[in-house]
């Protein structure tokens, strides 16, 4: 029977990036994915690389900023390793905060924009007198990124098993020796749970995540009626891609594993976008979808040792999985390979909710 040095459970952007990083460090890695690589939360994600203090939990700020800084190099490396493009865009973000007074806070790193400056940056925005700020935050196309990350992992020699659900860790207690799936068993002395909203369903896995549904839609714009920047308001966010697609998101719903779309909800998001940028009325809706973010009880990811020798958890990134992929891969690979982790991961310990915690 073939054996590996490490098994990564889940082929979303976190699992794919970490698997490549471990393989690069000399481990032979297998990824087991219950569906198709990159087809769950990573596929549904908007791809904003948002690390601004206003919207980032304080405990996550250092990692968020570190990961945002890693992105240009990370995106380039994934493109080179895969021969594919990921549409990293660095035009920046225009944020309309709910409460304009936050712009005076010293930790807020944005540049305040007067309405004439907003129009100069984005002639199609009808911002009126709303307070706005420019942030140097980019975006990436998560579908392109995960497809490229999967190809890069394949080319690096990572093995894939798709359409198999990991049901439990082996053995039931003590140091892990592998996993049991719906199709068989795989042996390895290291197992990393990157299974997102499904991470808590692995027997013995101790990874309490829960699904947080997000509905989104996509318009097809032209250079005349579209946007160049990411635009965020309390009602909706708009994310342009270089190919003319413009994403409008997103809801935050506690709906279990339901991924159905609700027309009324999508209409509300669409209306919010049209109020913000009226020329989007000219643009057809080309797609809508719903995805399941991996939430945790305190909104922070689960990163670290999983309570058994050889078992690690890297999941629960909630709204920030795309942003946090490079830093997660780097820190988890260092931890797994016994190196200094560079950042204190104490706040993200998977054991912080206690043994056997469920959400
Ligand atoms: N990262 C954006 C969202 O979760 O909606």
C-alpha cells in the first residue's frame, strides 16, 4: 500500500496551498477531497484581500496584514508553478463605512476621499455625500486562484483523491497513522484538517466549524459601465474582475448546509449595487450562487496542533480564507516541520473551545 508523509483533508485554497508548501519542503503529500478541488467556499468567495483594521478582528490583524503583503509574491509563484493566471488586481478599494467617524481613528490606514475624488477614481459611482476612504487593498479571482493552486500542487507531485469523504482519523485515539474515507484508508504520520465547514464531521477530528451561507451574483460589465476598484458599503460589496465580470455580495446566513439561492435576497443585493453604480443597470446578470464559509464560535480560524500527535488543524477562516491562504500555509508548514512558527498562534489554538467542542 502506498504511504505518504502527510495527508491534507480538503482541497480548498487552504488545503491546496499548504499541500504544495509541505511538498516543497520534501514531504510526499496526499490531498483527500470530498467533492472536486476548489469547488466549495473557495469557489464561492469574492476574493477581496481586505485587511483593514475596521473589518478585521484585532486578534487576526497581524496575520491578515502579513498575508496581504505576501500576496503579490504568492500570486506570482502560483502563476509560475501552474502556467495559469489568477487575476490579482491592485487598483485598490473604495470603502464607504457605516459610521464616518471611524475614519478619524488613528489605526485606520485609509485615505479619506471627498466626493470629487470618488468620482475621479470611479466615474460610475453615485456616492452623493457619503464619506469614503481609499484603501490599498487588492483582489484576486478565487476560482482562477484555486484552479491554479490545484494545478501547481499536481505539478509539484501532490497526489489527489477526489470524491472521497474522510470519515475519521486512524486510529480512534493516540498518535494518528492516517485516515479512513468512504472509499478506504490512507496511511501517513501527519494529517491536516483543512475541511472548511465540514471539518467538524471527521471522527476524532476536534475541529468545531459551522457553515455560514453567502449568496452572491455576477454581472457582465463593459469598460464604460463597470468599475476598476473594489467598492464596499454596509449594504453590499462590488468586486470587478479584469474580464468584465463584476461580483456583488454577500449575505451572512446561518442556514446549515443549505446552498439554495433566494431570489428576493439576490434582488436586494442587486438593487444595492444599482443604487451605488446606476450604469450597472445596463449589465446582464450572468450568474448567481451560494457558498458556505467555515465559521467558528469566536470568528477566528483554527490553526495549530489538533490534540493528538501528528494531527493538525488549519481551517475556520470564515470570511478571510483567500486572504489568509499564504500566511496559513507558511506558518502551518513551519509548525508541522518543527520549525519556529514566527507568529504566536495561541489565539487560534484549535483546542481553545475545549475537548470535544461542537458548534
Ligand atoms: N470575504 C467576503 C465575504 O465573506 O463575504
